C-alpha cells in the first residue's frame, strides 16, 4: 500500500498536509441490516492531520459508519478509499494493519495490567522468548511524553488506578504506538468530567498536530467546535452536510442533526481546509 | 492554541481532579501529598528512591487493595505460632519436613487451579485428573509394563496434558462453560480412575503400589545429602542475587526507575534466610532409629515447577495474554490475541500440573488407589489458590500465591492432626480459614475499589 502521503508522526507540530488528497474517503457507502437501511450512500473524506467530527443524533448511523471503516461490517454498496486506493477490510485486523485504530467507549484496556503492558498488548517485544520490559517501558514513556501526558507519574501502575481522562490518554497513546494514521474515537468524552474532558480534547489536538488524522464521533457540540477542523453530519443514515467547522455554527449543526437540513447556508463541498485549528 | 504543557496547565487543576485508587483521601489526611496518591497501586519497587519510600509505597499499596502476598504471609505466621504454642512437636524437624511433603500436593493443586482462575475460569476436574495421572504413572512403572521411571512420568503427565487439551477444546469450541465441562470431567475421571484399576490385574483391591526402589517413590521419600543441599542453596541464592542486581543495574542503565539497592539487598537477604532456615530444618537428624536428614527431593522439584510457571506467567507473551484475557477478554481479542487458543493452553497447564501432583501423590503414599479423594482435592485446589491471593474473578494470582495457599492448608491439616482433632474438625477449620482469607481479601479490595 502506498505511503506517499503518509503523515508520519512528526515532532514538528503543524498541519502536515492539506494538499487535497484525503487519507480516507467513503464513496456511496450503503449498509442494510435486513429491512433496516442503516446507511444510505454515505460520502465523506477524512484529510490527514485534521480532526473530523462525525456528528449526528442517536440512530443517525455514526456507530455503523465507524464499524464499517474499522472493517467489522463490510458495506453492502460503495467503496472505501484509503490513501487514494480502494480497500476491503475484512475485519479489525485489516484496518489496523492499514493504520486505522478505533477507540471505542470501553477503551479495551485490561485493568490488571499496567500502562506499558496495556500499550503493548498484542504487540509485545520479546528477546529470547522473554518480554523485553525495559525497551517497551522506554518506548511507552517516549510516546506519552510526545503526547504531553504528564499527569501519569508511574507508567507501571495498573490502569485500574487511573482516572477516566488518563485511561483515555492511555488508549490514545496505544493507538499512536501502533503507528496509526487515523484514530477514530467513539464518544471519548461521554463519561468524563469537565477537566478530564479538557485533557482529552487537548490530547486530540496534539494528535492532529503530530500529523495523525482524528475522527471524533460525538454529539457534544462543545467538543465538536472546540477541536474539529471539519464536520460531517449524519441524519437517519444519510450524510446531510460536511465542510469546514468554521462554516457551521452550533445552531446549524443542531438543525442538521435533528431535521437533516438547515436554513443557514453552509459549504457542502469538501474544501481543502488548512487553517481551522488556530484559536 | 493551548500552551504545550496544557496537561499540567496550572489553570486546570488536573491532579486534584484525578480520583486516585486510594482510600487515603478520606481516611488518612496526614498521608502523602495528594499528587502522589495516584501512585498507590504501582509496584513500589519502581517508584521508591530509598528504603523508607519503598516501605511507604508498599504500605499505601496494601491499603489501596493491592495487598499482594503480605497478609497471607502474616496469617501463615500466626497459624504456625498458634500450633507451636499448642503442640511443641509441631516445630520439630520431623514434623516440619513431613508438613512440607504433605503440602507439596496442595501447592501443586493450587498452581493447577491458578491457571484456570487467572482466565476467570474454573477447573473442577483437577482432583481426579491428579488421581488418573498418579494411577497411570504407578501402573506404567510397575509390572507388567515396567517402563523406566522417566517414561512412566512422561506418559502420565503427558496424558493429563491431553486431558486438559480435550477439556479446553470442549470449552472453547462448544462454548460450554468451564464449570460444566470440568464438572463432567470430575465425574468422568473418577470413572476412568476406577476403570484403570480394574483393567490392571496387578491392582489388589484397586491399589497399585509404587516400588520403594523406584525414582518415583524416592521423589518424596528420599533426601538430598546435607552437603549437597547446602551447595545447591548457595548456588540458587547466588543466581537469584546476580539476577536481581543485574536487572536493577540494567534498568538504571536504560534510564528507568529501579528499586533502591537497599531493597534489592534486603530481598536477597530474605531469600537467603528463608533458604537457610529450610535447609537447616531438613538437615537436623529427624530419624528415630536410623539417621534421617537432608532436603527431600520434592521440595526443589516443586520449587522448580513454580519457578518455571512464574517465568511463564510473568515474563512471556503467553503469560501476559492469560492475565489480559482474565481481566478483559474483549480487549485481548481486539489486541489480536487468539483468546481461545490461550484458553486451551491454560487448561492444558491446569491438567498437566494436576498430573504432576499425581506423581507427588503416588510418591508420597507409595501407592495409588481408586480411593483418591478427588472431590476434596478439587476443592482444596480452589482453596489453596484463593487463600494464597488469586482472584475468582480472573486476572489475578501468581504461582507464589499457590505456594502460600498450599502451605496454609498443609499447616492447618498437620497442626489439627497433631492436636488430635478429628476429620470433622479439620474440615470445619479449613472452611473457616478459607472464608476468612476470602473475606479479608474482598474487604481489602473493596476499600480500594470504592474510591474509583
């Protein structure tokens, strides 16, 4: 698979590429479950190094969309383009191998294992059949430092002892560690308090600034407008609007989420967008 | 944009917002500053800079629910002191060595059950798998088969491993809960045990004897010469010291935190003292008519098995995956771990360890009969693991816990027998110990969990 425009996590924060080539593109994705039409001809793009918010009310098809991207449920119609090429993911392993990591709400962490062990779960480094704890600990430390996760003082504590925000940070660091190019986060702030939400949103910005594309699934409009460069809105399984976050305001997003249209004029076209992150 | 170090932004009191897994905020305002509280559950060895820090960290950890092995060690000491005060004979070399020999079966049973418990499963068949393993070994090394001892052991333990594989496959393929599959195993292998004795024409009244000239018999009943015992001890302690010091040095060289030197040295000293006490007790002449001294072979044998399991569980991928699956099978699956394969392997280890227990059983009694109390042994295996500190809810427990739990059961049995208390009393006492251990464990853990 081509990695020509792969946004390797760069130390230099910046908007790595907005050259118009989307990292991921969905074209006419349709998914049915028996008589239920879950998704109808969904089209949208995810550019590298930016935060794309996927908004929509309950039942709009957000979960189906991310599970389709993750390869859990192959689409009935339409195609997924990853770095410009059509791909067929037959399971989460395929999408992860391509560089897509999905962080579900349950975070998939093992409470009894420590932070390093969780970050390397399934990808442990081994020398002479024995786990190479030292090297894994160093890399984990390095990754957390790059993400500026500084509230965790010992990375050898079990994740059971972490707060919700810290657990979210560990899950994100795990994704970064696996060299993910696109991190899909499903309602990352749903269960968090104010300051922990703040932490997670900052983490999302940092992730994007390192060149990783982030897809934020959320119906919390504060979060969306805080971090998103782009917004994609689903309504009853259809994509009703997408564009730069600056083209929307909370009122218009609510209109789209609840009725599928808005009286406000917004940009529907996926305009390459480069300067949405400066606040 | 936020400043770069936004996670430590003074405007966001993040440290105070993090609820640490500790009870200290509520119960001990004089304890360490709040910012340290989220460290409570970490291994103190990687946090402390000095011995004092280490002790503090360890104490915080116990209070926050990560009790480790200390409570059970304390409990064991209390029980030992109690029996010693009641019966001075308890502490005699003869009795203590006998106690070690008895306990080795419980320790192995606890280790067998540990593999199931770590994965949040249970293996109810270990008691009769032990019987079947012991019976096969005894039959194979006796006439008419007359296998050499090593081949008999290999076959016996190998067959129990196959038993574990079959049970594990039934559990993972048919999605039948391990409780049911191994409950069926409990009944089935009792039948197999009786059948094995029926087939063998050498079995008189369902009893197969183990010749006292065979290595199998000597495992428990013969002793390493005193001189060799001391030499082995010195070598083992030296290796342990070397490994501990080297590991700490390597971690420091990599720029990682390592336990302070004083802690490492104290650990080595504790291991040395324990070893010296053990070898010393075994070196006292405990014979009544003839001289009898030395460490029974079974002690280093069980030690070796537990050491191998500790390395496997603590330092290899397989072990890591077992703990991961025990805590969160879904997370393990998403991490790309073949969950069912690891489950099957765990049941292989459980049954195989029971088979090794069968070897020790055959050696200890010098015979195997259809009267192996597999039901009791199964329950003791759970008791040993749980008393030692393994969790019935999965993801927690080490071979060390099986050792401690097995010793507790051995001590209670031995002590009560010395006091002339009947079988009824022994059952009741074991039940109480089990309940107390489980209750203390649950209480300690709930204190930790409540604060989340």
